[in-house]
C-alpha cells in the first residue's frame, strides 16, 4: 500500500463520461453537495470541536445568520442542475437543527435531469437518532453515516470530549436506523494513534454480520484547532494489517466515481468495511465534492481557508439563473488538491476552515 504521492500527479484528461459537463480546472465533475445545517454540536470530539476551543465562551452563529430551509433548497436545486447527484446533510450535529425532518422532506423529491431522484444522506453522531429515525425515514432520508470512534466507554468519552457521553444512546440510534430501514448504515471511526487504535478490532467484532458497513478514517488535519500531527496518523496500511491478522479480506471495487473509501469484504461473508486514507493515499484527483456552510458560503475543499458567499445573493433576491451561474463559476475556477500537496510537503496553509463549520 503506497503511502506517498508524486508532487505532480497525472490528472485524468476528462472525467465527463462519469458526470455532467460542469468541471473544474482539473477536469473533475461536480457530483456531491455537502450541506452543513448547523455549526453546533452536543459533543466535543477532539479531532473536530475540541472543548478547549469550542467551550462555553465560544460564539456560535445566530439563527438569523443561518440559511433558511428554503434558501438551502434553492441552492440545492441549482447544484443539481449543474450535475450534483448526491446531497449529504451534516453539521455540527444536524439533528440539533430544529425541524430538520422538514428540510429532508423538501430535498427528498428533487431529481436530476435524467428524472432519477438524487441520493439524500446524513452524517450524525446518533445521540439523538433513536427518537428521530422513523421521522427521518418517513421524510425521505435515504441513508445515514454515524460517527462512533470506540466501544470502550472510557475511550469513547475521551474521543468525544465528554465525561457523560452516552455511548448507549449512539448504539440505540444505530439500531433504530436499521429498524426503520435507513440502510445501509455506515459507521465511521476516526483512528488516532495512542488514543483508539486498540478499538479497531473490537469495532470489527461488533459490527460483523450486522449489515452495517464499518469505515475507518485516518486522522486528518482539518481546521487549525485539533492539534494534528503526522505522527498521530494510523495509516490505512496499519489499520488493514490489524484486521487481516484476524480476518482475511478481499478488495471490492468502487460503487461510483470519486468514492472516497477503499472497500473490502470479509472472505467468510461477514460483511464489508472501508478505509478512508486521505492522508496516506490522497484521492484529490477524483474529488467531486462542493461544500455549503451553515451561513451560506461555498467551499471547494475540506481544507479550504476561504469560501464564496451565496447568502447575500439569495437575500438580494437574485434569480435562479444568476445563482446557478455563480455556483458554476466557483466550480470552474476550482484547482484544489490539498491532500496531495500535503503529502508532497509543497503547501502548508496558514488558515483553514474548521470542519464543524462546513461539515465532514
């Protein structure tokens, strides 16, 4: 497994066969729109919203600064017209946004030009999910990604920055999602050296033969507040070595262009796992994701420092054509490939937006 990437990768000359004509400077088509619906969260995970930064004195966005559901849907419609086929709602914790089921209900009927419904998904910490899973399913949510970094109570609480973090509520939420048909449920675990790498196998043991897809994520340098160091990264190679020492795996191909996780299945039929290796095996050349912040700024990279404001356009009553053109212009000018430049040590940006502001 390679852990380095050439500083000047060979970019594909044309990816239009996999998507619409709206491509960026590196010929990557726009496929996914990730929408952060709130910058607030009820946990303080150390890799995302560490408590020493996001404590009681931290000032979150006021309600008037947030995009309304109607504004979000307007942007989503224009993204779909430009080729978006998948929308993911995130945060913060999206279930903290009052009336989130109504937003799901507004987005679920949207279709592409081919008449096929878009894929509508959500990422959640699942602490509030048990009471909301049925309503989300009925509103039209397609599937869920759930963050769970450990099964051991002490390790779980250390990772999520809370002495009273309810791991039982997370597991109850996962069960509720499965019971209501929000499948396949994917459970995402960020792995940080010296903290939870010993939880890799317990998580595998727990979710094998359950129908849940477990995915391990390398600890990433998102934002400037999580104290990231390369030495803290447990690489995909190491993660897979731990698993294959006990369970033989077979590789699986991607389900769609630009899929971020490398997929594997247990040789004995025990299910599927994935590994997201954005640090050791950067996949910038396939990235087709556009991110919308809670207050209406577009970001073309998870590691970006600046966004493009759409909220002022919306509130100045721009028409849909102008909004769509503005989004297209942002994408056409996109040349981001941060993860590959990080590997080549050719770029160390001074400012990066926090993940809790634009979603993971």
